């Protein structure tokens, strides 16, 4: 099935808009985790088990695994394999390179590790993104307007008529012939979410920034959803996985995930 | 020593502008390489040994190693360690994420693997690049105008007065307080090289695109060098490492590297 159709079907089936981000920093996990044979895998699996009921997608941030070298890469691979097939597995890799290099990233993330989707940086243009788009079952979340302060430096480049991030959205909508293109749009910029939903009425959005980064729930959900009341998932990383610094970290993560799911659904169903 | 000073000192000492790119694709190496215990490491070391006399820098493209999973990551680490300290080791990683994620990439590439420099994508703006810039000894090559066809899609966004890639160059020049900012500029766009050299008179350029991608030597070298006749390195990957598909691949790579070094120096010294 085409990725974007599958994403929306899973949103409906699981009645959730929640994406859980596995940005595992072992300096922030409970100390006993470090005694485990594979601390990243142990912690990640515990978080997945505790939150699975509430999530529609998991986002694995490659930075946090690469920081631990080859064992970190192996841990990422194991966690990707551990995730069941009825949730979406996103590699938050922010890759993008000239064609023959991007094809190697396709091999790493879609073939070696069987992720369902990847985040891609658009700066190098179409031929850098195109290798990721070939398989309609694999989703490509293209960075459009990010959640950080520095988003303004280049993404807002342009004039009143058209900014760079709007140009990215328009191009991505053109590239969406396989119905597997999506956008990354930060919750911390609700006006831009609304503007992007107008420019790309049906592209799914991955929206970080509601948790630790402090974005506004009501505005983000209201502006991001499509007319079909789907097409957006909201990522929480630190606020869920470090909900408790103690031995009850998994239970606390589960509780927080449930609350986030419910809070998102509340703003989803309100007119 | 500040990275940019060190780079120019090494250029002078080794009398070379040559960067060798280790984009190792095992489907293109001689068949006997696959029988080795660690084929990526074996091939990479042989290329390094054969080309070291002629090179000023090595660029390891992470895509090609990630395609082989955790063993690929381990091979990248081993090759980075194998490179001697009198050449520049560049991780061609094209990373860039919000601050706390970029800090993890710093850990992976500068602390875990001890690369001297990294390539970074500027799309997320200053706070995504800033973590890489903290250590003045580590260089940050920021993608500005890339060598591929798709470069035009977004990098040329803007009007007659200012294009995005020019805005990137101007910002990067401002960020260069630690004298460790550099730009990636494709050889396939010589007019843009000239324009960028005007906008950033002293920032070092990493220039891919002269080998398999077909850029023009004379124009690229002439336009890229600073007034001090340094400040630019030129990368060759496929044209050197696959110079011969047979058992003599290393000798052939050495010959090709010597020729590229001489050809670059020829255009360097001509007025």
C-alpha cells in the first residue's frame, strides 16, 4: 500500500496521532540501565512496550545512536526490528546527498533496517530526494519548517510572496506522484503550519516541538489536520522517555504517552 | 591550531590541493576484495597507502559505510583511525539537526571517531550548526552550492540581488569567529565558485565534482583559490578509487592521485 494511505489507515485504526521519539541519551536514563548488557536496546524496548498501546509511529533519531559508535548502530537496528508492523517506523536521519550517495542511504535505512520512512533534508534538491521516493510503500518526510529558533535563518529566506519553506512545500507536493511524500513542520510555528496546510492540503505532516520545546497543542493540531481529520502525527521524545528519572521510567512513559494521545485526540475532535 | 590555519599549512607543506574521497561501494571493487575479512577496511587502507603521498585530505562518505550496517560503521571508524595526523580527515556526513541532536553528532564524529572536520547541511540554521563550531580545531564544511543538477531547485531560490546559496555564504562568514568555517562548492558551477570567493574571500572551499561529475579543472581552480593561493581542496572519489577494476586497483589509484595532484597544481601556479 502507498505510504501515505497506510499512515492514515493506521491513524484511524489506532485512533491516535502520537509519535514517540526514541532520542535515547544514556546520561539521562536511570543509572541501573547502564548495567544492562545493551543499555540502549534495554531502555528502548521498555519504552516501546510501555507506549505501544498509545502510539501510531516511532521515530528513531540516528544522532543518539551514532554517538555510541558501531554498538549504537547495532542497537538502532535491533530497536527497528523490535517495533511491530502495525506502527510506522521512522528513521529520523535527516539525510540527503547527491544521487549515488542517497541511494546508499536508501540501502542503509530501507533495505538493511527496514524502516517504513525516513526524514530527508531538501537543500540538495530533487535528485538528492528522488532515490528515497522510488518505493511507494516507503515514506519520505522532507524537512520544511523546523521547530528550532534557527529555522528563520534560511527557511524564511525569500520575499512576501514566497518564502523558501513554502517553495519546498510546493515542490514536494509536485514530487508526490507515488503518494509517499510528507513534510516535517515544527509545532512551535503554528501560523506556518496553517499556511503549509493550505499549500499542501493532503501531504502528511510530522510535527515535533509540542513536548519539551513547548509548542501549543490546540493550534498545532487544529492547523495541521487535513479536511479528513488525519494526515498529521505529533512527536514527543524527551517529555515521554524521561517522564521519570527513576526505576518507574517505563510506567511513567506509558502514562505520559496515554495523556499525550488523549490530549491530541481532544483537540482533534473539537470543532 | 585553528582548523582553517591548519588546513592552509598542510596545503603548503604537502604542496597539494587533492582530497581523496573514500566512497567505497563493494559492487565496484575487484572481486577478490570481497574474500577479505573486512573488505571495506582492506580496500580503504590500500587506497590510503597508495595515495597518501599526493593527498592533503581524505573525505569519508558516511552513506557508503552505513549501507553495510554496524560493520560498515566499524569500518569507517577503523579507516578514520588509520589516517595519519598530517592529513585532514573529513567526515562527509551532511548532518544537521536541532541543537541537542547536533551535539550527539559532534560526539559521534569529533569525539568517538576523532575526525578533523565534518560536512554539515545549513537548512536548519545557526543553532543546528553551532554545536559543530565550538572546538576551533575542528572544521565545519557547510553545504553552500552543491555539484548536482538539483542544486538549482532551492539553492538558487531568491532574486537577482541575493540567492539562497549566497545568503548561506554570507551567514557562514559571520559564524566564522573560531576560524573553522568552510564551504562546500561544486566544481560543476564555476561562475558560482567565483561569486562565492568574492563573498567569502578567506573561507576554505571543499570542491567536489571535478572527477566523474565532469567539472572544468582550470576554471574551478582559478576561481576557488584565495589571494594567498590556498584555501581550496578538490575532491575525487570514484575516478581515483575505481581507476582500475582489477588487482592493480591501488597502483592505479596512486597514479591517478598523482596526476590529479599535478593537474591541480598546474592550474594553481599558472597566472
